[in-house]
């Protein structure tokens, strides 16, 4: 048994649309270790959800082309699996929590039944056993009066409670991998804190590996041990939590960290936004996708895609600034004085 | 710096909606002032009534009780048609969702000019166009964008159009209802910087409604916290963040994740139990008591008084 449970190698996903082919994900590489939490961070349209859905094979077969790459789960390439085979993986081995708990439950079905459905799909339990197991699960995710609530419909639950139900369903068959796609984005901050706590707690109990997809670096700090930063369909930087926050190397990561106000920020100092807006992935030029917005852009950035460079064993970045011929750039201060930066340049 | 001249005075404001046979008090007895030239942040979770406060101030909703004074004038009733038009010109709104707050069938010129057509009839069509072009420049777009339609713009650009529209009639007071919630992180900072610049150049007063506490702290001079239709705390933003008094404010602050692993790992967090109770049938006494770690018997019986505990620091809690 290896250390890595899921690995995505050089994944290319594109969609056929009326406006031509959109290359939503290009050359994405990452590994998920057993029991760890990996965060994929990026803005809307960066391809983070497409990556997740291609692991689960939830993308429409007709218009999606996975041109290259492999998704290896327990030494098997999931891309070679048939629909039938995939059904055995989905929910049992790998399961998913979606962003919007308002739409990911069936409004016409009692909550208990929806949990039972998931259990009976993959486990040969009697109705009675499955029902009891469902109740246990609802208790596990912190739903009060689980027994009575089994007979309630989703509309009788608040947003936070619904997300707990969705998590219960996802955990119904003890999956080895849980993919959470923006699990707290639709929730209020105090409820977000509850759900993140719950997920961490459950991970301790079950040892599930988690991929959490989010645009919020704050959420990441609470959950993840490693981070992959995505931009316009590519992973531009990967590293441990500390490496990304205290020694980031990619100008996009710098920009993300800088554009957030810090709790102790001086209000008279303007924020430092990333100029421009994310590129249109249907019309990408050669070269680095961030070149148009990058304050440190060089000639080479417009013509050639940078290679992935290893900064440390766990930290890699795709940027021409890493090249030895590039000028040395001092990392900007993105901590707003909250934390003293280790000024370690490459 | 800050003047102490009151621009907006909200007094015992109440807004109730009918829900079936019951009443939902979205805003229940709220009083506060907004000073000229300041930014007042209004925070709270969804359903706490913060947007309703904003809309009632603008008279988009008719207040059930209480009054709103703008430069000393009551806006709720007794306004002549001419006065009403005058105040509508002085108070404008920026909406949350830049996708649904712009008419998809109008081009940018028409969208921004709509207000001018009503309030600036003294200007000729050509002059109005010039005003629109200037506004587009001001918010960081260009003249060429004027003939395009909303679907051709990104979220951040649309929000800029919304801001230009609200500025068209030269308002003094702008209510921004979650203006950055629908935008990407890297774009949020652009819009916030723009709002701050505009405030300085045009001497604007903002009511900034949001749920993102770190952004609210950054943009606001003073911050008010709402819970289930009631205001629980109001103080200058430094004071509120350094010295929160109400247990709900404390919990809210501690729930906001700080994007710094070291600080985050050392921090103790207060995690609130349970959910927001239904506003149709709110808890008696203090509305926060069902989730409050400090709750005692008195909280169920007596509604805590809204009082000033230090200069400029208001709070409603029995244990402060």
C-alpha cells in the first residue's frame, strides 16, 4: 500500500461549445496522501470544480473531452473505468459534498430516506439496519433529535443543517476520499465555523482523505495541510500551508494574499488588488496565463509557458521568475504586519 | 477628518412583513446615526435584517414604525413630490448582484443615463452623454464601453457600471448592499479601493452592508452589528475589533478565519451552537440568548437596553 491514495497526472479537460473548444483544465498534477487534506484554491473559472468533477466523472460525456492524463485511485486509472464500474467507486470509495446545500438534496424526499438510499446503494444491509445506520450518521454530523429529524423534508432544515445532511450522505459508506467543493460558501460565518470543525472532527475519526475546493484562503488555513493554487486551468503553485502563506513564489499567490485586508490593517493604506480580470479560457494565448495581469511580466512570459520548478521537496511553482536568468524580485509584504515574514529569497 | 454632523438619523425604526397570518419583524426598534462623510459598516448573518434597514432608509420599504431623518427632514411621510425627488437624488444604492441589478436589454449608456433623464432634465442629450462618459472614466472603464450590453462585462466591471449609475445624479449618501459579495477575491480589492477613492473625491457618506468582517473593518469608520432584527453593538471599527463587548460580536469575530496559519493555530475560537432562530417567533427577552454562552434567567425575561457604555460604544447586553 502506497502513501498516495489518489493522484492526478497531467490532466487536460476541454469542453466542446458553440464558441469552439474551451480548455478548462490544462496539465493539472497533484497527489493526495492518505489522511491528509489538500486544498485547491482559485477564483471562479480557474478550473477547480472541473478538476473535482472529472475525478468523479460527473462531467457531461457528450461535450467533455479528457484529452490527456490519468486519474489514479488505488493504482487503477479511473479514466479507463466504464460507467458501471464508476458507479461502484462513486459514493463508496470517493464521495463529494457540493457547494449549495439548498439544491443538492431532493426536496420531495424525506431526509432519512435520502441517507438510507446512499447506504443501500453500496452496502447489503436490510432496511432496518440501513435506517439505524442513517440515524447514527445524522447523530455523528451533529443533528439534534436525529430520530425525529429522519422524517423531515429538506425545507424544514436550515442551510447549515442541510449541509450536515449532505456530509452525512457523503460519509454513508466510509469513503476513502471526500471531495468538498466550496462546502461553506453558501453559509454564514458562524455556521461555516461549525461545518469546518465538523469536517476536521470527522476526518480524525474516520481517517478520510479530503480535497477541499475553495476561493477563500481563510477556510484553507483552518483545514488544509497542503495547498494547490489554480489559475486559468493550471496549477501555478503547490506547497504546504506554511510554504504558501509564508514563502509563496508565484506573483498570483502574492496578489491573492495582498488583496485581502488584514485584521490589523491600517485603513488609510489602499489595498493592493490584482489588476485586470481573469482571462477568458476559450481564448488563451501562448505563454503564461497570468502574464497579462502580472506586475513582474517579462518578454518570455508572453511566448512560452513556464516549466514547473521545485522550490523544495514539497513546494513547486510554474513561473519564469524561478529561472536563473530572471531578475531577482523581492517578495512583497503581504502580511500587513500581522506576521513577521521570513525573508528567504530563492 | 470626521465631522459630527448627523446626515442620517434612524429613530426607533421598525419594519414588519406579513407572513401568512403572522408578522415577521425584520427590523425591530433600531436607532443609530450616520455622520456626514463617514462609512458606517452594518454586519450580521443572513436574515438579520441588515438589507431591510438599508432599504427602509431609502424608503424602498415603508417603515412600520419609527422614523428616518435625512439632514433633519423626516423622509417617511409628509414629503411633497418635489422634495421626494430631491431626496431620491441625494440617496443612491449599489446592489449586491451585478448580474441581476443591470437591465440586460439596455446598453451601458442607457443604464447610467436613466437617472439623469429624471433628475437632470436641464441637460441636453449630448451633455448627458458627456456626463456618462466622464463617469465611465471615473470608475475605471472607458468611453468605448458605453454602447455595450451588460452580458459583455465581467462581474467586477458590472459592479463598476452599477457604481457609475449610482453616482450619475451626484448623491451625497450611498447605501452599498453587499457590493463585493459576488466578486472574486482579486476583484474585491479593486472595487473597495474605487469606493474609497470616490468617497474622498466626492465627499460621500456610505452605509456599507456586508457580512465579510475583515473587509468591513477595512472600509468602515464605525461598525454596527445586527442579530435577528436587533442591533447588538455599535462602535468605531478599531474599538469594535479590539474590544468587542457583546458575546455575539465576540463569536462573530472569532468565527472569521484569519488567513495566516500561525495566528490561526494559536487562536481560541468561540463556536456558536445551533442556528439562527426564526424571526417570525423570536426568543423572548434577549434574542441572542438561545445561542449565548452567558445566558441566564434574566435574558429570557428582560430585553437588554441599548446603551452607551463608553463614548461612542453602544451595546445591548445585560452582562456588559
